[in-house]
C-alpha cells in the first residue's frame, strides 16, 4: 500500500519555488521539471509538484509511515528555507492511495 500526503501552499510565484526545489534536489536524486510541473524521486518516496495561480500543490507518496514522515520533513524544511520571507503555511494532510 502506498501512503499519500498532500499540501496546497499559498504563495506568490509558486513556479519559482517549484523550480528551486527540483533543481536543488536534482543534483542528488532523479527529478523532472517541465514549466509548472515537476517531480523528485527520493530513495524513500516521490514528491510531485504543480504550480497554479498562487498555489504550490504538493503530493508525496511513500511505501510506509516512516518514509512518508521523512519525505514530509525534507520537503517542508527546504520549502521553508526557500520561502523564508513569505512564511507560507505548509500543512500536509495524509490519506491512503
């Protein structure tokens, strides 16, 4: 079973931060970046990103709760670092896929 966690982050210029996240991790793990969409494949799960309007949509998928928690922590801490001026609310909601 795959575990899923999502977040809709309201922020100005979400495509900028989507690109920044993908490029940052792309030096270490596989990633794709195509305009307002991107994905990052970590050893412990996958992060899919989409920018629309003033929202950065994030979907995380992992095989278990431990890996999902690690993925949430990695994405949240990096996004908080990149968006430190704007301080958006980053809240993940879990569900099963």
